[in-house]
């Protein structure tokens, strides 16, 4: 085994270890935020009832609304917005870590994780927000805006802000949006055949 082979194996081991750490962190964040998301969902549902004086009991839609709230809160937790150490000292001292280098590290595990993290956001957003139904551009815009806000807020926590993260998060949102609409089209075709 040459030194190049050893380097590749060591690099793969490092990538796998990083993946496992991110997966553990992600699962922990989802478990941690489940009760918080439930409380937010209950408040949202009660508020909707109080303003409309009626509530439609559609279990699948309600489950998707809860899942959307859970995904949003989990993303905010994973990205350090919830529980982050906010301060303005890093900005005023010029200590903001920003990279506009697009894919300087290539297609890394972190890039794939950014896509995977935002795919459920796009999927559930297209179910929860019915206006997204026929306009694919909204699927891109909602991911772009949400990701841009997260990256902006990360500059106050001392975390690294990357333009490629915004693009990958937006792509993940659009991918989730497209998965939902592919499933919707398949469902309509199966109903038409019946």
C-alpha cells in the first residue's frame, strides 16, 4: 500500500467519521426539538381556531404541518441559530468568516448534508403552503430566503458563512418541492386509471 492509498483511506475514514457525527447531531436535534415543535403546533392550531372559529380536522395535513414546524426548528438548532452564542463583536472586529468560493472543496459530505437537510423543508413547505402548488419559482425562493437568513444570522454566532451553503440549501429545498410534486402527479395518474 502506497502513501497515496493510505491518504485516500485516511480521508475516507475522516469523511465517514464526520458523517456519523453530523447524523448523530441531526438526530439529537430532531429528538430535542420534537416537544418544542408540538407546543408551537398546538399554539398555531389554537390560534387558527380562534381566528377562523372553525377548524378542519385533516390528520394528514395536520401531521405535515407539525413535520414542517419540526423541520424548521431542527434546522435552526442544527445551524446554531437556536442555542447559538450571538454577539456583534465578531462583526465589529471584522472577524466574520465568509466565503464566496463556490465549491472550492468540491462535492464534499458537507455539501450533500446541506442538500439533505433542506429537502424535507421543501417537501413539507409545498404541502403546508398551498400557494406554492403551481409555481416552482416559489420552491426556489422559499429555500433561498430561509437559507439566506440563516447564513446572515450565523455571521453573528462566529460560524463560517458560505455562499455555496445557500446554493445547496436552496437546491435541497427545490429538490424536496419537486419530490412532492412528482408524488402528487403519480397519485393523480393512479386515480385517473381507477
